[in-house]
């Protein structure tokens, strides 16, 4: 994905085609540090997600619809997975490695975090749908998976799964049969730094390894990309 200067969250972008019959908004959220285009201001739903290894993690779903088309970005916070699973491992019977894990990997928290992208990709594959594409992908050098499915009703789902700074991002757009791909939605996903500035890395970012250097913004761009929308306070 090429680097785009970020604007205010109130910015609207024009689009065309049957699935883009109205102006879209560029939504940005500093709490979950991402930006993405939606057909309207998304609804935010907070819930709890049970990870593959049994950690109950905070999850927020940002969703919007346009006619029969559905768009969502789901953010799951894995930053507490180690603490939660290590605590659960204390209740395991002595010597029960499948439950307790090994030293340094208590409760299999490493497996949980490193396997999150694969686990969520598999959830898409288990749907009542035909998988038509499954690829490794990058968004501003952050690695992840990209999938395309044709559903039983002939609608099409385009999904991407990425992990950045121990947060798992699942972007999903579903459009009716015969509609164009939700390209405006898919390609608009981007990352924000701790100051609400658009973020891109100089080389491939993998959540399992130290972050590579960031792309330096030109001096004249330093004031762009700040998000003026209210910051949702941590709970």
C-alpha cells in the first residue's frame, strides 16, 4: 500500500460505482491506532474475545453498512495475553505441559500471540463459503494475510488480518454478487503512531520481532495526519 497523507477524521472522500453511491468518510481512531475509509461513521461495539489458547481479551468492532454491503474493522488487544495465560497456567495440574506450557511460555502465550493471524485466517476458511484467494500481504510494510471468499448467496467477502504492536486487526468487506470489489475500503487501512500521525515502516514489520525503522515524514508534512476526533479513553 502506498503512503497517503492522513487528514482529519471528518474528511470525506468521493467514490463512484454501484457500491459507492455516496461519499465516504476517512475514520481514524487514536486508541486503536488505525485509520480506514467507511461509507459512514462506524458503529463501535465493545466485547470480549476468547483467544485460541483461552485468554479473554478486549475487542472492539468498528462497523458500517451501505445498502446490502457490510464493512468492519475488528481490533483485538493481545497485550495482556501473556499475563492472563500465565495466571491461568498456575491452576494446571503439575506436569500437565499441554495446559501449563513451558518456562517462558506459560499458558502457551507465545503460541497464542504468534499464531493469532493464522488462527483467524482459519476461522474464515471454516465459513460456508468458497475460498478463492489466500495471500501473504503488507499494509504499509505490516505483514498479514489477505483472503477472498464467495459466500453461499454469491456475495463476496474480502478480508485482511494483520497484527501491529500486539493488536490484531481484522478488516472485512462483504458486497453483493455483481458489485465491484470494496477496494476503497480495503486499500485505505493504515496505522497511526502514538501522536496520531500516519505510520509506515522502512522494511517489513513482523509483530514477532523488533520493529524496523519508520519512514521519516517530510518537514512540511509534520503537521498533517493529526487526528482531531476525540480520543476514546482507555477503560
